């Protein structure tokens, strides 16, 4: 009885003090009081999560001078977001009658509660996202979220702890904020006209300044948080709601005019820079916009062109591959590297599978926006190696163990040169099926059957693996586990390697093997972490070409995924007109330096030899020397910067002006065919 009386007494005291606090708040701040509470709560949430993120990444950030600047910079970036959110609600509070505000208090309470919940959810989701991609949630996060089925299953299996902590915390905060604001708005009082005018004249300029965070003609933006050469540290100065909204807005704006991302360049200069770098003669085509389309003659003529198979390995970065000095997880691939041509300095163009598909199928340069696999204007007549080979009489197919509609792959492929898609629904009685589809061994068994069914007719196939993908599911009893527990990235790598090795054991017994060129290549690496603006070493991937007449050897110059289409056409004996700016690596002279282009969020890196130029939105380019897997800043070479800028701008120009089309290639080929060879 006494305990109950004490509890009721405590509640009464707490309620009275809360009411007094609210009354005092309204007396001093008037209709701005609810917004002021929201502002302070938002700053507190972001600050607390930023501390935990800082500690989680302490081993990296502790090596960065002045890394503690992420906290004052964070307050500035948080203020930008909160000011934008407060402006509309304050204007309503300032001018609506108190009676109306109290009547619709559930709407105003919901506004503050939902945004608070969004803050908590986004900051909670940042921990696993940043652990994988070394960046705050951005457009990539949005692209993952919309893939509901696969992402939900992956989260349930791989991120249960984060889910169990994050979701309850989100709903708890939302409920608490809604309850608090219901009580605040119940006491919303009438304010004199003079007090409203004074508050309006005082607060609105402050909110406007807070949203701009600058008194110059240009407001602060995401680049304002970039104070160090460490991408990760710069990201800690942001908050995840702001970074995601900015990424979405930036993509919408910049995809319409890519020059706004990195700067402007005359159209003719842009094309000429790229043509010169690719070794394409300007005299081949008088129309500068179609000048990329050139005739490539194969230096490996065949009586009958060879079949082509691209095996695209999920997330197999160089750090996990033995023959590239990585972990001992790929004995079968290491052995295959001794049977064919292995690339020791091959780099991916991006961090997503669709970016690898874009580069390997179309030789298309990366952009800060989405891959062309997902964009509207590339869903028909977009140039791919599949479309080219289809015109040459090849059967073309995509073989995938999961749902081919993921990332819009099925629609893109069938509209741009692929005749058939074999995905999860065609697999009968697979040995194993997980979150992302059937196992790699099921995939390769199906691929082997498909290849045999062609019975000597030429074919091109893209085979995409899935087993090496979080949550890392694969059948038991296939490999000696590298570590415990079983479902780990390293164990999945070993299983992916095992499956590739088993496939080649099968393929070598079939007739098609003698007439087929195989490319084993990764789409990208994993956990893109590092202290540099662009972690170059995390773009390093394996590449091996095996086929008739391709003896064991190593290609040791820097090269890119965009070089693979030209190289493969050369090796299978196909001469054709195409727009690939990648080089046929086995047919170029020794004095031509290697180069690679990498897109990391909105940073575009152009590497030639060991020199790297990085372009970032609304910032001057910077140049580095890549050594010992780190970037060391050096003096900017204006000519190299211009070349890098041309490569960063060109893909957007080609996409939006529909200049990367199969129909253009056919027209150019017809025009060339009308002129007899001399």
C-alpha cells in the first residue's frame, strides 16, 4: 500500500514538473518551443550514434589527424537536416490559432515522432551497412531496400542482432516522442500577435541560415564534411538520414546533367580525350558523337569463331584469392590460373554486381548514378557483347541460380541481346537452395547441360554465381571449413572456389570445351573499407581467361573490367564494329600504359599506372600515387586531370543522348561494308 502511494506520489511530482517545464518553455519560446525540443533531441540522437560509430571504427580513425573534428562538423551537418524539417512545422505553429493546433495535435505529434523514428532507424542501420561498404547509407542503400524478398531473407539470417536491437529501439522512440508531444500540444497556448511576429523575424532567418549553413552564395552540402583524405572519417561527420536523402536528390539531379557532378567540358574535347586514350582514330567517323564506334579486327583469326562463357563470381576480391597474394581460399582457381592467362592488376569499375555486368557486357564506363542495367533509357537497343554476338549467329543466354528479376537483370538482358534466361525456376530438384537461389554447384551443373545442348552451334553465356553472398549458405560436406561457424564469408569463398573447380572438371570432358573461351572474373570485392578517398586495393579482382591457344601466362599491367569485352572478341576470332573503349589487351603495343576507372559512391578514380586522379562533386580534382595499397597525395597533372574528367563525363552524355546503341553500330558497320578494303 505504501509502495503504491509512493509510486502515485512520484508520478504526480513528475507530471507536475513536466507541466511546469512545458509552461516555462512556451513562456520563453512561444510557438517555437515544440520545434526547439525536436532540434535538441535530433542533435542528441545523432551525437550518441556518432560516438558509437567512431568507437566501432577507432582502429582506422585513430590514425587520422584531427579525426575528432567529425563531432563539430557533425553538429553542422545535423543542423542542416533539422533546420529543413523544422521550417514548415514552425511556420504552421507561428500562424495557426492555438485551438487548431490543439485540435490537430495528433498530426503534429506524428510528424515529430515519425522523423525521430527515421533518425533512429537510419543510424541503427548504419552499423552493418558501414561495416560492409565503408560509407553511410546512400543510393546503394535505397537500391537494396527495394529488393524486398532477398533483402528481408538476408537480414533475417545475417543481421538478427541488429534487427532485434534496431527495430524495437525505433518503435520505442517513436512511441515516446508521440506521447511527449501529445502532452506538449495539449498545453499549446495562444500567443500575442507581437510575440508571433518577433519570433518569426528572429527564428526564420536562423532556420534559413541553419539549412544553408553558409553565408556565401553556395550552401553547404555533403562535401562540406570532407575535411580529411579518409573517406570513412568524412562519412562519420554526416548523419545517415541526410546522406541518403542527399544521395537520392543528387542522383535525380545529376543524372539529368552529369556535368554538375564533376564539372564541365566541351563535348568535342571530351570525345577527343577518350578517343586518344582508347587509341581510336578520329578519322574513322566524321560525326564526333558516333566516333566511338570503330571496327576492331581480330588478331586471332579462327576457322570458326569460338564459344564464349563469362563466369561472374560474386564478391571474389583479390584479397581472398591465393594466386593474387590473398588468403588461401581458392586452391581450384589458383590451379586454373596456371592453365590460362591470369590478370594480376585487374580492377572492377564499382561495388555492385550490376556495375560489373555493365562493364563486362557493354564495356560501359561507371557513373555516380545507377548502373545502366537499371536505367530507363538503356532498356532497349543498348549495346552489349550479347547483342553483337547474336548478330554473328551465336545463341546467347544468361544462367543464374536466383531470381533474374533482381536488379532488373532479366528485363535488361532480354531487351539487349540475350535470347534466353535460365534462372531459379528452371532448376529441378537442386542439391541446395538458399536465400539468393540454388547453390553454385547446381548452377554449374545446369550451365554444363545448357552448353552441351548447343551441339556444336556457337554460343555466348553469362553465368552469375550466388553462394558467396551474405548470409553465406551452401551445402554441407563439400569443403574443409576455413573457420567456424560454417556460414561465414571465408567458408563461402572456399565453396565458390570448389564449385568452379568442379565445373571445369565436368567441362573438360565435353566436346564444347575445345571450342570455348572462358573468362573467370569477379563482379567486385567485399567490405570496401580503407583510409583513402577511394580504397583502390578493394577494387582489385581476379581475372583468368582459359581457351584454345591461350597458353599459361600473366598480364601484369593495370587493366579494367571494361577491357574484357574487346579482349574477348579478339580472342574468340570476332571482327566487328563496336563502341568499346576498352583495349584488346593481347593485341596492343607494350608502350601503351594500363589504366582503370573506378566509381566509389560519388568519387570517380582514374588510374593510369600508379597515378590516380580522383574527382568528387563540387570539389577540385586531386592526384595521388598508389603505392603499398595506399594513396599518397601529389601535385596535380592538369593533362591527366582533363583525361580523367572526360572519362567521368562521357558515360552520362552517351546514356542521355542514346549514343551507345546497337542500331548505331549496325549502321556504321553497313557504311564500312560499302567501302572495299584497300
